[in-house]
C-alpha cells in the first residue's frame, strides 16, 4: 500500500454552480442517515447497538482501504484513530442506542442541536466565530425539527437522551477536527473514510465480542438492514460527507444534518403518518434554517 505525509495545498476556489453541486452531494449523506431510525426499529434485532455499529463500519472500511491502497503515516495514524473513534466508533453505537430507546422524533431533535455544538467547538478549535445570522438560524432549525417530530406522547428515556446527546457531541467534534487537520497529499475522501471506518470498526470489534456478541437470530430483513446501513448509509454516505466537510465552510456543512430528522419525518408520512399545521410550519422552518446557512456561506466564505 502507498503512504503519503505531505500536506495538500489549499484547493482553488470554485464557481457558484460547483458550490451548489457540492452542497447537494454533501446533503445526500444526512438525508441517507435519516433512514437509520426506521431501519433500526423495523429491521434490526434489538439490544445489539455495538454489533450494528461494528457491521456498519468495519466491512466498508476494509473495502475502502483495499480500493485506495493508502495507509496513514506519521501523525496521521493517531489522527485517523481519533477521528475514527469520534465519527464512527463512538457515534454509531450511541446512535443505535438512541434509536432503540427513544422515539425517532426525540432522537432526531437531539441530533438537530449539532450545528450549535459545532459553532461552539469552531470558536475554540478553529477560531471561527459564527455570525449572529448562523446562530439564529441554528436555534430556529432545532425549533423547527422539534415542532415536526415532538408530540405530547414523546417518551423520554434518560439513557436514550444521554446517548443521543453524546452521539451528537462526538460527531460535532469530529466535524471540527476533520476541518482543522489538513489531509496529506493524495488523500481523498474515500481514503479518509476508509481510515475512519476501519479505525472505528476495529475499536468496536473487541467491545462487541466481549459485551454483546452476535444477535441470536438474524433474519432476511436484518441482513438487508445491515447491508443498507453498511453500504449506502456507511461507506457511500460517509465518503460524500467527508468530501463536503473538506470543501464547505464548517458553518455551512453542519446545518445539513437537519435533513436527517426531516427525511425521517417524510418516511413516517409515507408509512401513514400525517403532519398537523404546526408540524408543517416546523418542517418549513427547519428547511429555511438549512437554506439560510448556505446563503450565508455563499455571501461570506466560499467553498474551497
């Protein structure tokens, strides 16, 4: 396998149509992640979040490493391990715990707080002060998602809430650190994704064997669910996400996660649920918050 250690020069600024295309491709990742709730609750065997996280990460990571043939070198061994632990090893099990123990709406609302967490971490690690515009729309985005997915029957479970907030925090830290650390020359999004999926999957493998083991019964539906989450929801979506993080301002990429709960809500409608007038207003508000963050990014920082 090849190795590389030199830092890549900053990529040239690109045109506005290319910027729009970058945002659209990046948005496909959280949109795909919005299917996690229904797949977890409807297809996967309950009580095995570590096993689900490991299968979502390790096979795809090893496949990406085999395709790219590039291993980390020097300080990128520990950086890849840190990012893999944050973005994959900690995030995936916490995500599945939250999906199992909370209604999808509650878990989704917790995830919608990520832009606010990213804004705080960006100040500390990137010295990037968010504008009042972005902070205002980040708060309105959380409010909009809450109006869509929270109802009077929303059930709060302490472990589930902590898992949801923990997963959101680890992903927020992963976004900021990914933005802060410049990649070596020749390392693209698929390579970075492979490093992180493999590192996170290897972290989860011994924990899974020691704590959970495999579910006693995996039926055809569960096989399909694991394949979806590991391929489209894991390798493909993560590659698009890390590509976008490298090109978009951090204040523009983080709000895209609002798409995840909105897609979950759309799936609920497709399965027979309906939106009240207040929920419809929340849906429009969340979409407006997402778009407003992109407009602010287009007027201020440009895609790199």
